[in-house]
């Protein structure tokens, strides 16, 4: 069987495809279900206006987000989906924690790498954000409390 | 030159008259025929409807007969199962009664030790394999200070059922104030347990903790060990997920039906089933909050006397069914479920499956806590234990309610469809009531106008009028040609045809007016129904939001529960006593 040539794998599409892409230690599989901190919520809110945020600020916000999970010794989500308040035509934005990439998505444009399943919850005004893990979604309410949806979600 | 004489003209006029009469008769017969056809069609419809009703009644009858048969069979089989239980395990009851009987006789000091010994040894012979018999022989020997027999009996009881014997002696010793020995037994019992496979009798320990039967030290031993179990088991996301799922199912079964005042919206919106589901799904938070409040209302009925409390717990332990009885108990539960479901085996199966984990011989500790919270009767948990279990499982309940909330908020239909009077409309984020009503009005107006336009001067009246006109032209032609006779004849024909045409066309404006009046009425009713339906939609949305707004209150209420507050102190170890 011929060896695959360099660059012919779908690296871009698999970028967001699960825990293999995260930097979380394999030993820490526990998903944090404790109330999210004020700093974490502030960082999520700041991301929404990050159309104007520079690279340095973005990496600081991503660090704030990561710290939330590192401090609790829990696994880090591979992506966070939130409702976008930039206005039409944008609907949601995603933060891919493995590559610290923030992207805003228009209405109807599908989210990549398994993030799409978080969209119906993320667009609801009841939830501030949805954390996407390999086997579950965790919805963060506006007050920071969370709901972990089962693996079927 | 053609001449027409007067008698001939008279004959023609008579012939035309006769023709008219014949046509009137034909029209009447046609109408009569139409009535007959309509009658036949109506009879056909009625026959079909009656046949359908008959089929439905037959199906209903067959189903009732099946249910009746199932119910009868279940009753008979239940009696058989109970007889087998009585035959094979009935003698256990005597031993069980002897347990509390012995302890109470000891309190009163009115039964001779010899009688105790004789009775316990007799039962030992009568109940082979049952752990409680040697335990009672040991108890009687202990009372008599017969250490040798006590040790041998104890060894036999431990061999038969180590766990229950440990628990039995822990409780008996506690009852007699030998706290240090009781703690040793309970410690031995607890460390032997595998939190992933606990036997049903562990619920007795929970009962003892929640009712304050154990002394301070034994209570701490149990609470510390169970806290370690919870931590260990909670690391397994699948086990926790199972508890959350079970609570979600339990909470979802608390739905309240939608208010029957919603009448118009269901009749005009195909989206109604989703809206109903949405509202009813949101009511679980309010129902759960009410349930919690009722469970935690008032004080748990507990005796102030430690001995009475211990005896209740002891009764629980010795009457808690033993593993060898499990298959028969299971069969008993199945038959009972069929009887409860009035013979509906499917419903019985569903009900059994729902409460299944409470009947398993062994369960993990987390499932046991959920069982005590969800099915206190099946799992043998006292009201106090239920409070303790709910407080211990509050995080799962919170998560379960959260999942139901997420499911509910993401199920909001983006568009509500409306269908009435052949008109289709939709309510979305930008819908305006007046615009929808105006659109419906336009639709009905257009339909009315189409119906009015159907009532025209066409068909027979038009043909008669055209023929009349032709006859008039011919009359003019013949008159100009000097043929007065023909001219008069055609003039008469034209007059007859014209008259007849007028006769037929006379009712058209009235019919049109009637159609317009009906159209106006239909429009008024339809617009009123639309506005009523939209008003109900607004009400439903408000009710749904109100039902969902209870969710944070439920979370707060759950957060305020503390399981250690429901592990009562023993009556002899309260502060100030």
C-alpha cells in the first residue's frame, strides 16, 4: 500500500475533531460541573467583541478560559460556542481552544469539527456559552452555573 | 307567397306552451332524481360511518376481553406465586417475629431464658439455611452467658450471611447500649461492602443513619465511608450519567397537563402538538419543587425512644427479602404490575422497567441513593431516608432538571403554522396580528368573490336568451321581407324564449347577495377565531415562560439541601440531654 504523500490528509477538517487535538492530559477525563468563575465569564463576554481584539488580548483571554479547567484539574473542552452579539449576519462564534482560533459564523454557515451540535443551545439567550467535549456538551448559564448534557447529546 | 293562418299560429303557441310544460316537468324530475341520488349518497355515508363505528366497538370489545383475560390470569398466578412464597419462605416469618419478640421480652424480663433457648433452637431446626435462626440461638445463648454456644451460633450465622449478621448484631448491641461493640460490628460490615455491588439491606444502614439509630461514632463511620464511595463512584461519568438520566425520567413524569381552556389554538394550528409538549415539558420544574417541599415538610414521624426506633430498623432488616426469595418476589411484582395496569401487559412492563433498578439484588451506592429518593416504597426507604437520599443526590437532580430545561428551550418551534378556512399563515418573530387578520380576510373575500362570480347569466338562461335573440332577428328579417305571418311567429318564439330566460335569470342578484352575506359572516367568524388563537398563543407563551422561570428557584431550593442535616442524632445523644 503506498504511503500517503505529505499534505494529502485532511488536516484542516480534523483540526477540531476531538480530545486528540487537545492538550489536556489523558489522566484528566473529568468534566468540570462546578459553577464557572467570574473571570471565565468575563473572558467569554470579551470574546464576543473580539472583532476588535488583538492577538495578544486574544491569547490572554484564551489563557483565562484554560485556567478555569486547569485549576479544577478537569479536562478542557476542545471548543466553545457562544451566541454572537455582533449583529446580522453573524449568529454564533466559536473558540477552538487547541489552536486559539476565534471565528464568527453567519446564519446558516455550518460549524466545523463537531461544534455544530452545540449550536441549537448556543443560540438560546438562556445560555452564555456551550463547551464542547468529545462525548458531551456543557451549557453555561448566564449566572455561571452549568448543565452537562449526557453523551447522547 | 307563404301565408300562416290564425289557427296554425294558435297550434304553434300551444306547442310552445306544451314544450315549456314538458321542460318544467323534466326539470322537476331532474330535481327529484337529484334528491334521490343525494339520499343514496347520504345512506352510503351513513352505512360506512356505522360500519366504522361497529368496527371500533368490536376492536374495543376485543381489547377489553383481552385485558379482562390478562387480569384474570394475573390474579390466579399472583395467588400461586404467593402460595409458593408462603410454602417455601413462610416459616422465615416466625423467625423474624421471634427476633423482635426476643428483644422486647428481654426488656420486659418476663420470659424465662429456657423458653427463649427452646424456641430459638426449635426454629433453628425448622429453618435450614436461614441466617437469622442461628443468630437468634446466639442471642439467646448470650443472654444466658453461654459463651461457647454463642460463639458457635455466631460463627454459623456469619457463615450463612456475614453482612446481615453483622448488621443485626450491630443494631442489637446498639439497642442494648453496647456502643463500642456496635461500632466494631458496623465497621466490619461497612468495610466489607463493595460500593459498586451493594445488597438491598444496605438501605437499612441508611435508615439507621437518617433516623438517628446509630451512635455518634457509628454514624461517623458510615458517613465517612459513604462519602468516600460517592467520591470514588462519581469519578465514573457513566455511573453519574445513569443517575442523572434516572432523575430526568422521574422529573419528566411529573408533567402537568396543559390547561383545557386552550380551545381555539389546537383547532387552527398544526404546530399545536409541539406547543403542548413544550409547555408540559416546562411544568416539571414547578411540580418537582412542590414535590420537594412536600417531602421535606414537617418532621419525620420518629419515636423518641431509641428502642422503638431500633426495632423499626430491625424489622426492616429481618423482613427485607432475602436473595433466595428474589425470583419469586420478582414474579410477584410482575403479576401485581399487570393487575395495577388493569390487564395491560405493555403498560405493566413499562412500569416495571421504570422501577427496575429498585428491585435489583445488588446495586451501586449511587443507584441505591437514587432508588431511595425516587422509589422509596420499592427500595424500603423510610421518609427520613428519602430526605437524606434526595439531599445526597441533589447534584444529580439539579443536573437532570438542567437537562430537561435545555431540551425544553431548544425545542421552541421557530414558526407556528396556522390553517383555517383553507388559509395558511405562520407566526414567526416578525408576525403582526393585524396583518395576519387582514391576510385571512383577503383570502376569504377572494373566495367569496369567486363563488359570486360562479353565479352568472350562463348555461340554460344564456342559451335561451341567445335563441330568443336569434328568433327576434329572424322575426325582423321576415318582417322586412313582408312575411307578416312568419314575423309574428318568430316574434312569439322570441318573446317566449326571452320570457323563459328572464324567469331563470331572475334569482341571480339575490343569490349573489346571499353568497356575499355568507362570505361576510364566514370572514367575521374566521378572523375572530384567528385573533382568539393568537391571543391563546400569547397566553401560552407567557405560561410557558412562567413555568420555566421556576427552574432557578428549584435549583436554589436543591442547593440549600444538606444531607448531613438529615442524618439525625440519636435520642440518647442529643445536646443538652
